[in-house]
């Protein structure tokens, strides 16, 4: 496969943030309980403008996003769809579609997480919701065209104080995230990448470590080699079975969406630090055998 290079930094999303994106990543948590308060009109307009301006992902997938107000029907439908978590009093939802493309789900995850972090900057809580939305009121609203999919939605609203306290106490400073040594490697999966070896990329990698994922599986693995960063997907036996079922039923492969979230954290953190680079899809392979699935590469300028 020939290298396919996309210069993401022609559209620097971090320029639209007034708060350091790494600070927003640390602040943000899965907010499942919101106040029964509509979001202020000006904040809603800002969120709509930011989401509406994103039309492609870093790998060129056509994307569409809409902000909608929540209804009792939406919340009851979520429970019927079996989506993760129990959401109370959401003010609205971010819904979006991804067109066809080699990394369309990664593009979707990247862009949606960027909107989530922008909502965090506006003081809004949010929660990712994965599920089957093909036949739902969310699909009826955004009306996916042929070839488009609706992989996930995100609820948002003003966080209730008890939700924040409970979640912070539960997470205890992200103690439920995998250790650095399980995620980042130097040249091969057998050699841990130290923070000293990561150098100026340490903060960006730490933001990847803090990224949310379905069932907190954190399926991404990153190998640094010759100054470049290679992103891989690591599936456990359960996600392998689910992935096969998703392909058969033509459902979203959520670990790939999670990979896009991780890429977003990595790139936005680097943009805030003034570090530039570009993404590539290449034929890179780890030396020796590995069950990991190659996703994409980040090449610093």
C-alpha cells in the first residue's frame, strides 16, 4: 500500500479553544446526571457553530454533525437500545454521521471527541453513547444518506453536582485507566517507552492514556520508532467476536471509534503545545509477530 498522507494542520481545531486542550481532557468526565436546565442560548449557538464547521476528519471522511434538544422519547429510546449507562436529564444530544472511507470510524471518533472537549470548555457535561441507532429517532433527525452511518451519539447538559462528586470519587483521578507501561512502546511491543524517551510528546501520550473508551477497554497501543508514532488497535477475545458480528450486521465497530478519540487527544494536545505533524496511512509493520491491528501513523514535522 502506498503511503497516504493527510496534512491535518491545515485545519487546526486547537485554534478554536481558549482553554488548553490538555486541561479540558483532564477536566472532562462521563456525566450521566444533568440539571433540569436548558442550555443557555449563546452557549448552544457556539456549540452548534463549532460542530457544524467540521465537515471532514483527518483522513478525509465526509462528516455531518447536528445538535438537538433532548426529549423524553430520546432518553427512553436510549434505554430500549441498550446503550451504555443511564442518562438523566440530558439537555441535548450531539449526533453525527460518517461517510465511507478506510478510517471513517476513526475520523468520526476524532471529530466527535473534539466537539465533546469544546462542550467541556463551555462548561457542559457530556457522555458518549454507543449503540445501534440505524432505526431510531436520532437517525430520523439526521437522515443518513446511502453509505453514511451513525456510530454513536453524545448527551450533554449542565452537570449536576452529585454527578460530578460521584464520578470524581469513583475515578479517583483516573485510577481506572491503564498504566503507561501497558500502552506505549519503543520500536517493538517488547520494549516500554519511557517518559524520558517520549520527550516533548509525553503530555500528548498522557492525554491518550486518559481518553475515554467503550467499557474503558482502552484498545489503543502506540509504538514510537525513528521519531514517529504508530497507532495500533488491540482487541481482546470478546471485542474480536463483537467486531465480527458488527461486520455481519453492518454495525459500528466501536473500538475504532475509540481509536479516533485517542488520536484526537494526541493531536489536540500537540497542537496546544505548538508541535506540528501529519497523519499517514502506511504499510508499517511491527518487527516480529503481533496480534495488533495497524491503524495510522503520526509523523512530526
